[in-house]
C-alpha cells in the first residue's frame, strides 16, 4: 500500500506562508487563478539581475501595482489601487513611482485586474513596501518549477484563517517589576509574523469586567524608551495600574509600526525627520492610516475566559473592534504617556487625524505641575 504524507491540514495557509517568506527574500512567486497565472515580486531589493530576468519574460507586458495611498501622493485622487504599465522593467522609474518623495505620476493609471490586489496583499502580509511588479504568464512562458505558487483564494482568506486559528502554545509565571504575580501566555496565530503574548497581571476576576489593554508592539518606545511616541510609558503604566487595581490582561500584539513592520516604521521616521507627520509619512510609503486588525485580540481574550472588559485605550478603533467581536466593553479609562518635545506633534496627529481621545493640553498642564 502506498501511504501519502500530507504536509498540512490547511494547504492554502501553508502556501501563503511560503509565499510570504519568498517575498521577504525578494524572490518572485507565482499567483494562480483558475488556469491563469502571474509572476509577482515586491519592488524592495529589486536588483539588476532580477530586473533583466523579468524583462526577458515580460515582453513589455509587466506592470507596477500601487496602493491608493501612494497614488494619492503621486497626485491622483484615489481610494483604490491602480496599475502603471512598465514597457521596460526600469528600476529607477519603479523606485521613483513607488518610493521617491514628491514624485508625480508619469503615465496613465489603469484599474487593477486579476492578481493585482492579491499581489499587493502579499506584500502587506510580508511587511515589505506595498508596491509590486506583476508579469502575466501567457502561453509559451515557462518559469522555474521550484518557484512557490499560491492561489488567489488562499491570499484572500489568509487573514481570516490566521485570526481563526489562534491557539495557546505555552504559558508560565514571569514576575515583573511592580507586578510580581504575572503570567505570560503565548498564542500562535493572529497577524504579523510572530507570536502574540497575553500577560495576565495578578488574578483578575473573570466574573467582572476585566481591565484589558491591547498594546501594539513598538520596539523603539517599549524597549528603548524612544521619545518619539508614548508607547513605553503606556506599557509600564498599564502593568502598574493592573497590579495595583485587581489585576488585568495586557495583550502584546505583533503589530509593530501600526501593522507596517519595523522596517517600514523606520522608513516613516526618516520621512518624519524631513517634516512629514506620522500619517503623511506612512502615505508616502503607500500605507493607509492604520493597517491593524484587532478582531483576533478579542479571540485571545475569549480563549482566556473573558467576556466583559474595561479597556485602557485612547483609540476608538480598539473599542469598536472588541465591541463588534461580541465582548461587553467599558471604555472610560485612558492611558496616557508623558508629553515630550519629540512626541507632542505625534500625539496631536493621533487626536486630530485618527480621533484618539487625548487631552494634550491637560497632559501638558499636569506634566508642568509634576
Ligand atoms: N507607522 C508608524 N507607526 C508608529 C509610529 N509611532 C508609533 N507607531 C506604532 O503605533 C503603534 C501604537 O500602538 P498602541 O500604543 O497600542 O496604540 P494606539 O493606536 O496609539 O492606541 P492607545 O495607545 O491604545 O491609545 C505601535 O505599533 C507603534 O510601533 C509612526 O510614526 N509611524
Ligand atoms: Zn511607540
């Protein structure tokens, strides 16, 4: 009898995960939809050798897919992605269109076709720049059979599948400064490329609304005390508050840079050093205001037995997401960092452009009193 070993219960998710790894390594993947296919590759790290190979198979039919935010920066009034023809695979032109500050559009922008949105989504999932080259694979073109292939349907379903496939993989007590009774519970799944962590501080009573914070990872602020944001203060203040007030659950979510990844956040910081605010800098890179999804965070809470929360946040999107996910949410508690010369315009942008509940004047007044 011949026994066949199947690699995964969920081959679609596995294919997307492989494609993400290829994209992050600047290698192309093939996207399939029915009998049609296209070769796609992110524009980051596109070297001369790869451009020449793409040119050879494209025969003048490659195109560049740009997200709506980037098209707006190029001078178009767009809410959806669009496509620019690439008669030649010219790296300098691609970089100008996808990344250069103050570029203007230099050719007609077509509506996206098959594969284009999926290729962009693959770039976003891979945390690389959201701009991709697509080469339709018509008759007569053969590509290396070892290239990773992924169906469009798998890409479209990936986020939902990862959010639904959330499981606890390990847990242990980790005493924290000021919160000696704390437990780290590690979940696999959700968004980003790493695990998610729930920190249970003290012994919260699950029969009552549990104090909860959804905290998006911020390497610069949480770990290094960056003065550019309020994250480190919020993180430590949350643990302190929970330890001193009947405990709580802090979700540390793999959403660095509002879901854009550390490399793109640092690209955005470079733009901020040139005068762009936090949202405009992200737009230059092709990102909308916020890439994060919080539904899976509600899934983590439910797995921990939580049904009602008192959320510590200033961000209305977090409150909405937990409410829509079916939790009872009390949202009367803000968590504020210290205003600094370097973060005050960031806090003001969050208040003015994303509707965060931040009383900057009050914060400034109380920090002067201290
Ligand atoms: N793209 C980008 N991300 C940033 C910037 N500054 C901080 N971040 C990220 O923004 C996120 C902030 O996360 P949180 O502190 O959980 O959330 P918030 O949306 O400010 O909401 P609350 O703190 O709950 O009120 C982190 O992922 C940071 O890495 C920036 O200038 N650009
Ligand atoms: Zn931060």
